[in-house]
């Protein structure tokens, strides 16, 4: 397990989304991220959580990790429809794919426990632990 | 010979203020009810009953009558109008925030919105949470809570038609909206034709286009559109929510059709 990782499991209900956003906010504050980077991470997370159809399990897990040059976010388990939406042609609409690829650098889906798991990775300027 | 209304007003106000004549106060309220109705109509929002706004406006009128200083030489209409509008705006503000959000957090959210602008200019980059906390003289957690409370803020709709035309911008309790640059040709934006986007207004479409098609940051959009970063953030979230709702409505129909 990553030394700097936070795992949160919440019921798939809108009223708990704020809890997940606050956890992302707390991590962003600890890492001294800018307001805009925090906004991007929170919006990416909300974009997935708020599509009720994707949340299949009794809980949704959000795993945050701090990498040398980025913040990672893994969300799951999710319905397979998410994968097909991410793989579909972009077109002119604001698809989930367009949205996520604007907000973060890496978007990937992998099969995992209970369904698909979405991996997002956002490159952020991180100070060394000593500087923080 | 008819008596000019201002003379009648002054007489009624004098009777009420000097002799405590409540009947005179009632007559003044009745006389100014058409003004309240007319102002309420300008603020009749989607989902907000006109009569409810008239009731709210009446509170403003009564306050104006009660506080009116007959020695000041201004007309009651002049004094009452901002009082009535103020009461209606307060109503929207109070209703717009989730009841669970304490006023202190609402106020901090407003302060943070201004500080965000100032610090972005001063630092020439987006500030960190720590920098916002320091500038606001609060703890980082309070900043996060206040920012989160901004998510709970749900005005009836900042972009909903107000029925009165040009004053809808006044209804944002957090800040004034900037002017929309109308030279932006939405018709040339192909994204407008995409499903769901038709439900958004011109400014919402423009902001989404700048963010997700042009790749501009929130602060760059804020500068272009002439509104604050936090307002851009709220509009993006609200627009995406509208799109999600629209898509959710369309999907079952499409599935049935296919």
C-alpha cells in the first residue's frame, strides 16, 4: 500500500458525496495544492459519483494516493456502462470522457472486485514532505 | 379637487408616526400594495410563487413605513422601493442556502470568493488552501468547510429567466454577475447542438465550452466572462448537473426507442 494513501468507503447516496469532497479537500490542503487543482479533483470525483447508474455496489470506495508528481484517485466498483461511455466517440457533447480528460491527465478503467474501477491521475506540483 | 398622493401619504405617515394611528398605517400598506406587486413580478422566479414574493415584499414595505422619517423630505416611494427589493433579495438568499449551512460559513464563503480573486492577481497563480486560510485568518479546515458549504448553496437558478428581464443578476446574493460579452457567437459553437446543451442558457454554454473545449482554467474564464472564479465554479457544477438530469431523462426514452 502506498505510504500516503487514504481510502474512504461511503454509501452510494448523494448526501455522502460531500464527505468524499471534504476528504479530497483535506488531502489537497495537506499537500498545499492550489484552489484550481482542488476544484479539478473534486469535480472529477463528483462527475463519477453523481452518475447514479454507475454505482453498483452497496458502497462506493474512493482511494486517494499521493505519488511523486501526482495525486491518484481510484473509484469503484462501477457498472460496465462507464467503460463503454469512456470508450465511445467524443463528438460534440460534454461526455464523461471529455470532462475527465480536461480535469485530469490519466483516465483508465480496470476490472476489479465487484466491477470496474476507474483510475484518475492528476499531475500537480508537489512539495517534498520537508517543504510542506 | 383631488389631493396629490404624496400629500395623502405625508398626512397618513404623520397620523401613524405622531399619533400611533394604525388605520393610517393600514391605508398606506394598501396604497403601496401595487408597488409591491409590481416589484415582486420583476423577481418572480421559476418555482417561486408570485404571491409568496408579494408577502415578502410587504414585510419590506411595512419596515419602510415604520422606519420612515417624515422630516427627511423624501417620498415614501423612494424610500420603500429599496426596502421592498432588499427584503425580496434576502428571501432568495436565505432560501438559496441550505438551511443546514450556518450563516458564519456562508459569510466566510463570500469572503473567500473575494480573497480568491485578490490572491490570484497578487500571486499570479491560484492560491493554496493555506494561503486562503491565512488571508481570511481562519483555519484550513474552516476554509474547506466554507468551500463545501458553497456546494450546498443552491439558488433556485441563477440562470433562470426572471420574468423581469434585466435585474436577474441582482439576485445572486453572493456577488454581482458581470456583463455577458454578447459578441460570443453561440451559433458558431458546434457543441450547442449536442444533446442536452440546449437546456443551458448562453452563458452556461459559453462557460462549459471555454472549460471543456478550449481548455481554459476557471480563473481565465472568470476574467473573460467578467465574474468571479467561485461563480464560474458554481455555474460549471450547476450546468453539468442540468446536463446529467437531461441525459438521465433522455436515456430511458432512447432505450425504449432502440
